[in-house]
C-alpha cells in the first residue's frame, strides 16, 4: 500500500517549477520600479483636444509637472 502523506517526486518538481516561475515574474516586476532614493522616471503624457502650445502651457502650470514629458 502506498503512503499518501508525502508528496511524490513529480508533485515536488511541479511545485518547485511554479515557485521559480513566480519568483522570476516578481523580479521582473520589481526591476521596473525605481529604487527609493533614485530619481523618478519621467512619464510621457498628452492632452487630447489641445494644441501643442496649449499642452505645454497646461503641463507647465501643473504642480509637479517636472515628472511629466509631452508625447512626441
């Protein structure tokens, strides 16, 4: 009679494979986040329905506007 209180080798390998793939995905997500004391990456934005001059004026008037860059 086979004991079922211990996982089989196949089950253990499957669990390890899942754990390692989850760790790789987590590391990839964390790599996208800047470290706490590093400068922020500027975010590219655009305003619909405004001319390029109006977009620049709106961005200049926005508090914290240095964190944003106008798209193309």
